[in-house]
């Protein structure tokens, strides 16, 4: 199916080039560059769009290039492109596209890069725009504000914003919101000690995601990680291991390094729960290597904490160092809930 889609894009590119339709050529070239992951194509599309002088075509190319950079964890670069797309859409009065770039670019990639206060500012801006425009997809996308709250460890706030807008997403079938926001909602419920509700939320979204044509491995990864963690909370280690393996398969198919690193962490936690220490250690190490490489501080902090807890049994000194490292990361990015959890783990060592 992907190959047929690329063939179709190639024919569209050739046709646009023959007819001298530069606007269509830019859009098709940028689309192909994003799908196949070719930065050269995306940059060529940007140059053509700059020369064309059509702001909305330029914004299209900028947006696709930003998505490409975000997929690879190049946070500083992707946020430059996100800000540029937002500004162009604002100047052109394209309020819907502007709003979607505020949340899909600014809010998301600020959170993933550990700029949590920036992410929440983008989320607040998006919330105002969604209210002003009143369109159902935008109102549904407010649930994605749960992401920075989860990264901050503000579990109650994550539950509040997800539960406020997820029903709209379910009503209109906004798949990405259903899958991502349900993952964050489930994780937040686990953190506040409500595993049964976490299981209900996560499993319901997985059932939907497995039948929806709009589902992607990228969107299913974090949801399946949440499913693994719900099984761990129930003491079902083998079921957790099955879900963690599935999450890693989704992550590898998506090619998003953040998802790969998070899935490796869940795999390490599941292996540890089954008593397979020889499987857990390399999974945790792989998680750290991937997440360190893309400087995803919220996820690095979580892996340091999980790995530190794992290492405490065999090497308490190393475990302490890892958990102290997580404290430093969480303090740096303002992840107060996670910082409290990490400090609690350290205080138990001293007692």
C-alpha cells in the first residue's frame, strides 16, 4: 500500500513538473520527502516554495519539514519550523491551520524536548483558539494538553484535560487524539492509584485502534506501552511482557526514536517483573542510549528512574546514582511530580 502511494506521488510530481505547476510540485515533493524520510526532497521543496512566493504553499512545505525533524528528535530545529508555520498561517488568516500547528508542532515538540512550560503556553494558546473557532476537531485536540502534564508529573491535571475533551474525540472519531490522550489518561490514573480505570481507558482505546483505518504504529506505540504498565500494576508480568514487545514492534515500524526508547524502557520493566534480569538490563540500556541521543529529557529521566530501581537489588550504589541522575533531570525541566517520586525512592534507601 505504501509503495502504491509513493508511485502515485511520483506520477503527480512528474505531471506537476511537466505542466509547470510549481505549487502542486512543492506539495507533492514535500509529502514524498516526509513519507520516505528524505531530507533533500524536503529542502528542495522549501527552496521552490520560497521562490514561488505563495505563503500557504510555503507553510505546507515548512510544516512537513518540521514534522520530519520532529520524527527524528531534532527538537530545536523542528521548533524553528513550527514557529515559522504558525506565523505564516497567522499572517494569512488561516486560523484552523495555525491552531493545529500550535498544538501539533509547538505544544508537542516543546514537551518532547523537555520545554514543559513552553509546551503548556502553547497548549493554553491552542485552548483559546479552539474555543474561539468552536470546531469539533479542535475541541477534541484540547485533550492532547495531557502530554506536558504527564511529563510534569501533574497527574490530576492530566486527567482533567483528557477527560474534558476525549469524549468529543470519541464522538467524531479523531483517532490520534483517542490513542494518544487515552495513553496519557491511563498513565495518569495509574499514578493516582486507580489501575482499574487505567485498564478500562487503555484497553478501550486499543480495541478502537486495532480496527480504525486511521491508526498508525506511531500512535499505537505509547498506548501499548500504557497497556504494558497497566498489566504490571496488576501483577500480570507475562501479559505486560507481551504488550511491551508489541509496543516495541510498533515503535520500530514507526521509526520514531522517542517511541523506541520508551518502548525499550517498558520492555525492561516487564522483563524485570518476570525475573529475567539478563533481558531487562540491555533493554534499559538501549532505552537510555536512544533517548540520550535525541536529548529527550522527560523520557531520559523516566528511564534513569526505572533503571535505577532495577539496579538497586544488585548494585545499590549504581542504583542510587541512576536515581539521583533522574532527580537532576526532573528538577531541570520542572517535572515536579516525577521529582517527588524519584526523591521518595532515594529516601527509602536512607531509611
